[in-house]
């Protein structure tokens, strides 16, 4: 059974800091990995999707990397801003037609 | 364009009553998921519809839960004889097609409170 872990559960940083959010998964035979952002009372917004054959994806100040063999992914946020405050979740799917398995998320607070 | 729409946004019901939650996916999206998010918990998979294939119902927690997807578009999640432990946010998501590397698009969810 695939399990996804995100540690720590919460993180508080000052504005401007570069930071890394970690995600680990137990079954390395994944199809893809996605990072999502969730704002309070809202649904999830997809940030980046990394296919199993890829090593990283970038969008603006965000960069996500994937190391399948070690079962790890990181989300790098450059020059953090208060508007980046949200919960960040990673999720993996183990097949083309499989459901996503989510971690519990990391709640990020960026202090002005 | 329009995103995934869920209704109602909030639902308060008495224990023992039945509820129906509705999801309108993005037009043309053939894959549709239901997830449940409880306070302090991660997203719990409930059911997955993929085109015309039989749905993956492996996440439904009990036989009080059922879901339909009519005409490959709108989906309804029904909870019969609701219990207090059913209180959660129910999230629906869709993606362009099954078997693809298309990202999931989520609705804002229905917050269900069972009193």
C-alpha cells in the first residue's frame, strides 16, 4: 500500500527566505507526482506535475524535483512571500488509471 | 473557463438523514474523483470514475456511501443514514482524460456537518 509522508506538518519562515518542502513515498513505482496548494476553505490547486520519467519541473519561483529510486520529492520555493502562505500537499499515482494518494500536507506561514 | 463546481458549499444535516452532494466537472474531462478531507487528516480517496469503465469504488468507507456519474459528466455522491463521523469536507476533482499526465482540477468542496 502506497503511503505518502510530509514532514514537518507546519513551517514558519520570514519573508524572502528560500525554502524546501519534503515529500516521501513508500512505493517507488509511481506514474507521476503532483504538488498542490490549498488555501483555507478552498479546494486544491495543482502547482506542478512531474512524470515518472522526469527529474524536475519548474514554474516561476517553484521548482519540484523527483527521485523515484529513493522515494522522495522536494518543492523548492524561492524568495518566499506572505502570499505563499498555504498548505502544500504532494500526491502520487501508481498507475495510468489509478487514484492519487496524498500526504497530509505542510502548512506554510511566511511572516512579513 | 469554468472550473469544477460543487454544490452545496455547506450542508448541515441531522444524524440519520440522507444527503446528496453534487459535482460538475470541467467540460470534456473524462476522469472524476471524490475525496474526503477531515480535520487534521489527509485526503481520503472515495471513488474514481474513468470514462466508460467501471468505477473504482475501493475507497468508499461503508455501504451507506454511493456515487453515480450520469452521461459521463455530473456526479452525485450520496450518503445514507448519516453519522457524525461523516462530517468532513467532500472534494471533487476532474482531469482531462484517464491514463494521462494531466493535472487534477479540484472544486472548492462541500463542507458536511452532521449534528
